[in-house]
């Protein structure tokens, strides 16, 4: 009796949501986007399930024209075919894959830049508002003895992690 490993297929349409009590709009939107990305990733052909090695990173800069010429050379010269150093069919398939998926790669990279910019801009805006609130709360805390306000200022100061201005020596 042979022992075969059974791989479970991931459930592409069920993205995991955090275990919070309330699922927010953005959590639902992110879960939907992840499901769409998983579905897209399932369509893309996987030739090899390997991570990039030092050698593969080094060879990424070989010009495409050279790769095409090498394939053509092997096709035309019997001595090179006999050496079996380059699989012409696989090489042509790789060039076709690279050409066909380049626009997708560019679009995904642009989407990544846009997403990073949106997240950074929203975080920056929130940080400006939070620092302004902290400044107002500190100012109000100096003028009154409200225990709740003093506690909020202490908590914000603790979470901000700044120790104040450094003393000059």
C-alpha cells in the first residue's frame, strides 16, 4: 500500500477575517480583494515551485534579446541541440509567458504603489489629527484637574512613546 500525501486545496473564496466582534467595512473589502487575488493566482501557471535563489536573482538581468538569440541558435545548429543545454520549447514558453504577463506585473506594481500611498496618506492625516488632539488635551489638562482628561493625556503620552525633548549637555 503506497502512502500518498494528500494536499488540501485552499478555499479561495473564503478569506480569513480577524476575530473581532464587529467586522468593519474595510475588513470585508480587504477579504473580498484577497479572495479575488487568490482566484487570480490560481489561474497563473506555476512552472516551478521554488523561491528565487541567489543565482536566479543574478540572471534576471540577462537581456531578452540574448535569450531569444540563444533559443534561435539551438534551433538552427544541430551540435547545440545535441548538447541539450537548452530546452527550446520551454525557452519559447518562458519568453511568451514573460511577454504576456508583463502588463499584469506592471499593473500590479502600480496598484501596490497606489495602495501604499493611500495607506500612508490616511495614516499621516490621522497622525496629524491625533497629535493635534494630544496637544489640546495637554493644554486643557494644565488648566483643570479633570481626572479623566489627565488619564487620557497620560495614556496618549505612554502610547506615543516619546520622552520629551532631550536636554542639551
